[in-house]
């Protein structure tokens, strides 16, 4: 269904130096049965062959957009600003969507009048493609997120009306790598204030691919800065959920400790313990940090993406703070 020559759905794919991967992401979208969409590939200052790879796509629905490097949040915002569709969603350039994804995501908008739609994801390791994928589905996200049931921590797992994205204010470039979760907090607030409808699809339609290439999620300093930004911006909402508040302070503490910022780490762990005083692991981490008695396993890193928004889901929070 095309209205006034404009597509119903805009799919924004930010990319940076992923010429060998971005084509698979694009092709997975072009293979969808639902075809009333446009794909906006925003090249965030790549120095490889990304431009030629994207431009070689023989489909008029794909648009290549180049910009100076500004980070994934900036690239997503650029794509959203240029989007023509009334529904918008995002996809990372090293992930793919599965058959039926777009039709399933669009139906609640057109049939039920939904404002935001979430689906499940599967996580696979590129080096072990035969392994059984880890499946993560939408879940109740608690008071900090407006009590919606959803999954917002990775691109492709949620779609929303463009007007809702604009009202929420888009992505915060200072919150990379947890920009999806930060946006979800604001979306939860918008949903509460406007009585918006969030629909959850309990089927995994996005394949998150763990691979040896760099993901922004792996940058410890950015993770520290991003988490502290979330706490600063949304402390009042996080305080509605003690476990959530403690978890994010603990994420900041672990990140600071990995960077050798022991004093900052201790301060963050103390805040985690104060925020969620009944959770023993926060006090334990604080004591280990101030005494220097830190077993190696405490800071072992799990390559789990920020796919949800509240522990004990497989979230950005879970990687560092919910074991």
C-alpha cells in the first residue's frame, strides 16, 4: 500500500567500514514479502568500499547517504530525518532480518492502530553458525520504561511511528553504545503521557550476529560514558525501579574498573549499593573494589548485546551486573 508515492515504512541502516557485511543486511530486507518500504543506508564516514557496495544494489528502494563520521546514533538520526515513511525502524549493518519480519512488524500498525511494535531476536555466533541460537523475546520492562512489554536494546527489534520517534527526540549521540535503551526510557515516558499502544510479537525476527569485527558495544570507555549519561538524564525514572538503578551504577563501576579508574569504580559501586541496598552483589563489588581484592572472574566480559532494557534479561545491564 503506497500513499502519495511515499513508502509506508522507512528502514534506516547506519554503517561504518562494513562493506563485506552491509550487503547481507540490505538483501535480507529486500527479500521480505512486504514490499512497501524504503531503505536508507547512512554511511558514517566509511573509508572502505561501502559506497560502491551499496550503490551496486539494483533496487530503487535503496538510497545511499554519506556523512562525516559522527557515530551510529548520529547516523540513525540522519536517516530518520530523511525518512519518508510514517513508520520507521532500524537495522544494524552487520545483522539481518528473517523471513516475515516486516510484514509481522507492520500488521499491528495497520490493523490494531499500534504506535510501537517489538519482536524477538536470535543471537548467533558467526564462527559457530551450527550452534542453537539464543532466543530473546519482548518482556515487561518495569516502571522506568512505562511498564511496557517490549524489546528495544538492538536495532530491528522495534518499529515505531515516525511522529512518536520525533516526539521522543531521536537518539542521544552521547549514549552510544546503549542509545536504544536510552531512547526506550524516553519512549516509555511518552507512552505514559500520551497513552500510546505498544504491541509485542513473541517471535524472533532479527538475527544478531556476534563476530570478530568491532562493535561499538565493545568500547569500555564509551560504555562508561554512556551509562553515566543515562543515569544523569534519567535518574528520576530509574529511581522508580531500585534494581534498574543499581544495575546501571554497577555497569558504570565495572567499566571504570576495567579502565583502571579504581576510585571512580568504587564510587559507582557504592551508588549501586545505595540505590539497591538489598542486592548483595553491589556491596560485595564495592568492598572488593576498595580493598583491591578483585578475583579475575568478576570483571570477565560477556559479548552479550544490549538487547533488552531491564535485568534479568540479556541486556547491556546483564553483561556486567546481573550475574
